[in-house]
C-alpha cells in the first residue's frame, strides 16, 4: 500500500535505510553494521537478582566484545529475558543487502559467542531458552548522530552509532524541537550533531 502525505517540514529518522531511493539523506557519509540481537530467557531467581540491571554499553577494546546489554525485562507471559548484541564494523551496504539481512534470523555463530560473552558479564546466569533477530547499527564519521537540516524543509536524526537504546527519546525530542522552531537545548553542544563538513 502506498500512502501520500503532504507536509511543510519533515524529519527523516530512517536508520539504516537512509540511502533508499532519492532521499536527501542518501549523500550522508554513513556506514551500516549488521549484528544479531540475542534474547535469553532466564529463571525467576536470576530475574530477581538482575532486577536493577541498567542498560550497558561496553567498549573494552577487544575484538568482538563491544556490546550492548539491555535491562532485564518481564514479558506479558511472565517470562524474564535479557538482551545482548555485539556491534560489528560498519560496511557500505546497499538497501537490498540490508533488506536481505532483515529477512534472516541473524547469525547463529554470532549468537553463540554473544551468549558466552553474556555469561562472562553476568557470572552464574542460567539460560532457559533463547531467540535471535537481525539488527543493524548506523555509524557516522563523528560517532555522534546527525541532527541537522538536509534541505530547508527536510531534517534528519540519523546515525545512532550503537547508543540509541539509551538516548533515542532525547534525540527525538531535540529533532522535534528543531522542526517546531524551538531553541537548541543549552546543555547540548550543537556542533557535535551537525552535518559532516564538506
């Protein structure tokens, strides 16, 4: 189904699909890293032990160990889960390659390594079951998201660099504020989020 929308201004928050078709974001110098999101089911005792587990972004500098761990979550059916993903080097992937990746269940070998890493990070963890899904990370040259104008009428909030699980609401608020003509937050350095020079 095709839907047409008319607007005075728009914000592109397209993630890895920034270069799709003739979007104004296609010229941005971004790369895409594929990774497998591993969700492990844990028993009630571990769920209680990890009740205060925060979001973690770990960058130990060892190959294959930069990762994101999300807080313990209780699903509607009562099962408790923890999620982990390891980011991989950004590639110049086409839209078709990204689409094909999303049609898989991720990489089972990556999932095995991530389960081992999770055990290292959370000693004594018992895994009752697990599932995997494909995921991607969009990287900018600066390491900061682009929150800026692409044209006089089109803005962008693109390039999470593996951090959006912790700051997506704040980035969205900044982007929406710009769209509505609100001043840039005084506590945030605007230059960090500007379009790359050139």
